[in-house]
C-alpha cells in the first residue's frame, strides 16, 4: 500500500488527472506536471524522525495515527493531527462551504497547560508505570531536577526519538524511485552501524493473503530476488561482502527468517542471462498483449515451470477458468487465493529486482541494465482478481493465452 501511494504521488497523479478526479477547473497546486512529486520523499529509517524534523523546521502538523510522534522534538510550533479525528463539517452555523477538521495536538502547549517538563518526560513515566493514574504521571513529570533525564533508562528511552546521523544527499537521491523495503535494504549496506541490527542484512516481505497450509507464496520469485540482492552486494566496493540475506516470511503459521544465498559475479551474470532468455521467449509468445496481461502470463509461466513447486499446478481448464471467472472450480476456494498470492509474489519479486538493478547500474558493468525497463507501475502490475478477470474475459483471451502457455512450456 505505501509503495503504491508513494509511486502514484511521484509519477501518476498529474495536475490534469487531479483536476479531473476532483471535478474542478482549478485547485491550488504547484505548477509542475506532477504537483506532489517534489514533496514526496523516501527517507532512510523510520519516517517518524523525518516528519518530526520537518514539523520542527516549518511549524507544520504531522497527519498520523501514531501517537509516538508527540514524543519527538517537534519544535515550539510543530503539532500532530490524528487521522482518526479528521472529519467533514458541513452543517455548522455560518459555514459557507464544507470544511475538513481534525484534532490538533501541540506538544509544547500540552506540556505548558499541564505543567510538566515536556511530553517525552511524560511518555517515559508512562512506560515505566503504565497502570499508574494520569494525575500521578503528571505529578512525576513535573520534577525538573534533571535526575530522571540523566538516568540510563531515560537516555535509552529517548534515543529512539532522536535523529540518526545525517545521510549523504547523493545516496538519498539514488533510492527515490525505490519501495520502502528496497530502500531499507539499501541503507543496511550504506550505513550498517545505524540500519543493520544483525550481521546479515534482512528483508521483511509483505504478508500475502494465502493458504497457510501450503508452501509460502513468496517461494515463487525467490530466484529473482536473489539476483537483486546479489547485485546490491556486488556493488559494494568495501569488503567484507555478505554471504546471504535473511528474508522474513511465513512458514506455516509463523514468521521466520530464511536464508537467501548471494551469488558471485559470474553466477549473477548467468542468472540475468536466464531471466533475459525467459523474457525473450515470453515476449515472442505474449508480447502483443497489454503490459498487465503480459506480466500476469509471465508470472503464471514461472509458477507452472517452477521445478521446486511441490504442489500440483493448475491444468489448462482450471487456469482458463481462473483467468476468466476468478476461480478454478465452481466458487472461490483457497487454491484460487493461493494462486493469486503466488502471482503477486512473482511480480513483486521482479519489481524488487528492477529497482536493485537500477540503483546498482553505475557500479556494476552487466549487460542487462534495462532488462525490466518495461515493468509497469504497481497499479498496473499488481492487479486484483477482479481486474484480471476483466482483462481476460473478453475475446476468449483466457482460452487463447492458456493454450499458448501450455503449448509453449509443456
């Protein structure tokens, strides 16, 4: 969700599209073609710290449901507006047009009114004794002798809310087209002392809506993610190189860390050649279709041909029904949901690889820098089952495509 919103704000929502969507002839927006692109930024680490920094510099309010923002240093004028307090006011006396309003919490003013040192101090007292009454917590927070602030417990507590070391501007620019997960992995290499919590880098893959009695859907596409991780590892000039990345994925009903081994230069180049061959063949067969249709078919090819797949893959009849109806049998079952998750896993793995190819292109001299240049944005790539059915249920597209797939790859 965050990745899609970030991408859309930077490269989908043009001024014209915004005006059309809101059915307005004029909205106070920046003159740029993408009015929100310049203020949509991917930052390392937690976004809270950067939001707090901007609020402190500008006196603005952070729109969030995370009350932890109140503990950060928002400066004398910075504030927090809780998302769940935002509402539309339409019928108030004297109101000419509807207004959007929300509850604005001003930490400095809050501390002054209640008479305690500051909100971080109150938050610390709350963490130390969460069952204590509000009145008692306020009383404890009024102690301004400095004893608490000098304690090791308070110093450890407040460290979480303090800015990290400044990052290099050039490195910030290199990840502005990356999703949060890819950005997090990049910064674990770039500044490991700050962003890497263990010897090996880690990647938290999203929770997919899948059948927990089956092999995790993220097993699909691991080959492509491993290529991307290897490229990032090989792009590092300073030793030591890393031997693996730990992916946090579902195994049964648990979330576990699984080791993804990283390849050498020769192995990674060979794997890129394999991908190029697969893409060339797929484009020969399915290249005349729209981007969205092509990539769904490519994902199905991956699932169909995966030698490590321990469960039976859908036959041609079932797959045709899935593409044209949204389910393989008479109604939606777990097999349909899991197949959809596998498709999403393949496609998002390709997106991870594309982004890692792009941010390492200047440091590694491989032939395939543009190998996934035509991978579409998320709103076209990650279609829902409803959208897939809408695409494939016309002109016998499902039947013809499945026939081509089985004829080519069986």
